[in-house]
């Protein structure tokens, strides 16, 4: 028995099944496309060039790039801007494909001492850029804790 479709075409049982199969296949292919999402904020190089090491203060940095969502907790010696990019692929767990951290550290008087940009390469912390006024770099403890366990723990280590 033939059915009359809304468009006016006649579809039999096989035609409906084919249409359902094509729609299902199209939806399955569309569901397998990766979706990328960004989380957090890291200032661009153009914004960071406006900050002068040894001259700008916390207030001027806040005006130029804004206040971060993370800062050092004990002595307020630095501000950390963290931006991550995640890939969502079908029903799989989201995977972090990129992370960037900008660390702006201040001396005791509140002026900018150091500006550093870090990224991830194969689970390891990689300095991308650094502007320092002193020979010793302090305040990286937070970054080491932030990146410390990425890539360090493997299931093989747990089984043995």
C-alpha cells in the first residue's frame, strides 16, 4: 500500500526505510565532527607589549589586560592568566589540545618584575616567551603545581 507524502510524492515502505537510513547516516556523520571550545583568557602578545617591566604596577596591568581569575595565594607576588582549548569528539571525553599560561610577577613594591608565557608540548611545560629584569626567577611554584601532573601519571604505573 502506498502512502501520500506531504510533498505529494508517493513513498512505499522501502522508500521510508531508505530515507530513515540516509537521515540516520547523516546525523551519525555530523555527530563525529570535532567541536572545539575555549576556556579562560590569556592576554595576546600585542596587549603584553603595552606593559613595561619595572615601570607598570598592578593597577596599570589591570587597566591594560584586566585582572586574572588566578593569582598567587600566599604573598600575592604574581597574576596568572590561563587559557585552554578542548576538543569534543562524539561521545568521547573532552580532550585538552592546547593550554597557555601568562604569568606576570610583581616585586614587593607592586611593580612588574617579570612577564612569561608558557604552553604545553607533549605534556611538558614549555616557556614561549620571557621578559625578566632580574637574573633569578621566582614565583614558578604555582605553575609547576598547575602543570605538574599532566602527562606524568600513566595507567601502566598503577598496574605494577
